[in-house]
């Protein structure tokens, strides 16, 4: 999510499925998550600059109900989505609630390539 996230988009989320259920993944960082499935995070990110009454009401509701993700907690990824900016989002169950967050909360930040390639000296 663009807000409240800490780093660039996570590229290439791989979810290992075993017998139809997602494998457990640890939460890597202390993060916050929005309530709802990955589509809630996608809507929030894609509409963060929308200032209509309806959008502001929904944004406020999502932010008011943020959930702190405890680092090290084992979770199973339930679904994924991608924002208009290309950021990977995931949803999962945490303490009987479905929440969503940036994929990097689970998979870690993806390194960004340098702005320009420079040749190494010979």
C-alpha cells in the first residue's frame, strides 16, 4: 500500500499451495494492515487522492480500523491484488480477522535496481 507502507512495491509474490491451503508464512516486519481482503487495500491505494465524501468516509473507516501486525506471527496468505502502481498486496487471517497489507510485510522488500547501469572499471 502506498499509505501506510515503508518501501517500494514487492515484485513477484509466490504463494505455495499444499492440498488447497496456503502454507504458513511469518510476518517479517512490524507493519499495519487494513481490514478486509486484498481488494480493500487495492481500493485504498488506487483512491488515496479521491476527496469525494464517499471515498473520504471509506478511507476514514479503513484507517480507523487498522491492525498492527506482530513480527514473527505465522499466517497463511489468502489472496493477492496489484495496485495501479504495480504494488503487490496480500490478505490473510490474523486473530480471526481478514486483513490486507503490502506484500513486503510477508515477503520482505524487493531490492530496486539502480537508476543507471555503470560499467565496472577494468
